[in-house]
C-alpha cells in the first residue's frame, strides 16, 4: 500500500458534471499517458471521488509521478470538452489525510 501511494497523484479542477464519469476517467487516463504531459503508463484512475472535481491517478512507475509534477501546467483537453481545463496536480499523501481523520476523531 505504501508503494502504491508513492505512485499516486491527486488531480483537482476536473470539470464535474459535463460528461459521464467513465468518459471523464478515460480522458484523464489519456492525458496522463501522453508524453507531452510528461506522462506514462496509468495503472488506475479513481474518479469520481468524495470530493467534487478531484481524481486520483496511480501510475505503474513512480518515476512518472516526479515527471508529471515537474510540468508547469496541465491543461485537460479533448474533443468532447468545450474548452481546455487547467488542472492542479499534487502528490498523494496518505499521512496527511490519516492525520486529519485522527484529529477530527479526538474528543
């Protein structure tokens, strides 16, 4: 599980409600597999998530995460979208989310 989290990124700014969820997941997969987006082989896309407009992408290789994070700007574009959507890409950090959960559950 730890190794998996180091191969995962968090995507914010996914245009919600425009297309069916599985279609949007396909568009995200294509975007993050393209070499011009510093991408690589995608193992899994988690979309939709509990947070609106957020997706998780897990790559087969951790090196892809580093390359994707170094790209200045990710613009999601596809012929099925009316325009390009800027995405915010961050490293997945399980420690932060579990710490927050822990803080919230304290009396």
